[in-house]
C-alpha cells in the first residue's frame, strides 16, 4: 500500500472504501512559518534532525476504516455510548439520542451521513473484518512512530497538511463541503490510531491565515509535548490574529 509492503493482508479499500485523495495525501513540506518555529527551538539548544516515518500516510487509511465502522457501531448503533464502556452510562441521553436520530436524521451533517452509509455498508459486507484488519495493522503503525521516538523526545510536523482553506458556502456542492471538512486531518488522525500524544501550537500566519506545528511524543508522555509547546509559546511571545 502506498509503495510499502505490509506483513498483514491490506485490501481494506478494495470495493468497500473509496479512495478519498483529500484524506491521505498531505503536503510533505512545512510552511515557512512552521519551519521558522522549528528553527527557533534549534537556536535555543534543541537537537533537530529530519526523520521519516513511512507508516504516517498509511496510518491515515487505517483511521478511515476504524473511524467509519467504529463511528457507525458506537455513535449510531450504540447511541453515542456503545456497549463495552466500563464507566457510568447515561440512559436518558442514550434514549434521547436514539429517538432523535430516527426522528430527525435528515438534519445530521453530510459528513456524518457519509460516514454512516460507508460504515453500514462495510459492516454488512465485511461483518467487521475490515475493522479488525485495521486494528491489527495499527500495532505496526504504532511501532513505526515508536521507532522514530526511540531517538527523539518529540516529532514535529505541520498540524494541517495544507494551508487553511475557505469555509464553503451553503450553496457549495456536497463534494466540496465534505472535502473541506475532512482534508485537514491527514496529520492528526494517525495519532488517534496509534495513541501517541500530540500538542498543536500556532506558528504564525501564511497569507494572512493561521498555521501551526504539532509535536508528537511517546505514548503516555504528554508532559514532554506540553513542555515543548510551552517553550514555543515563550519563544514567540504571543501569536498574531488571522487577518
């Protein structure tokens, strides 16, 4: 997949999941402002090197499967809670949610509708096997980041894979509205799959629009991400408002 050989079968998208280009092809180059943020850290003593995590792009594809089938099962069939949560439940909320989605389902957002349609089809056809395969491969993706983090305290990358885009109007085509809703998550969603903590900090303006850098740390080491983010805030001394 994406030019990489995987140890487990990887036919997650064949005939089931469409190839949404806006989901899985981030811009590989940081903006000037984002690079400047990294340079400032280097100036005050941080050791900076470029590192490659080949699993990063593929992890976005895993997220697409896990989120699509998982949201359908938990958020819709499970009425916002699912059925395996070990904590306290809210029976009234689950009942209200369930009744409202049947009575007012047409008011759900287009991205939710798309997710549920895709997730329901995948579950009906694959009976959960695609979700299971994605979950199994998530351990390999996690190891890919762990290998890089064995050498570094954090990984730095743009929070968004693209420059901020305009919010589409109410009369925009459905495809445009869905694309705008999902195209910005290609760098953040993989962390939802692997469980690595990530902290995003503003990095300045690009053509008057906000940009930011995301620091990804070792699993359960949220504190280091927060310390690095705090250092960036102290160095920058405040961030400009978008124009």
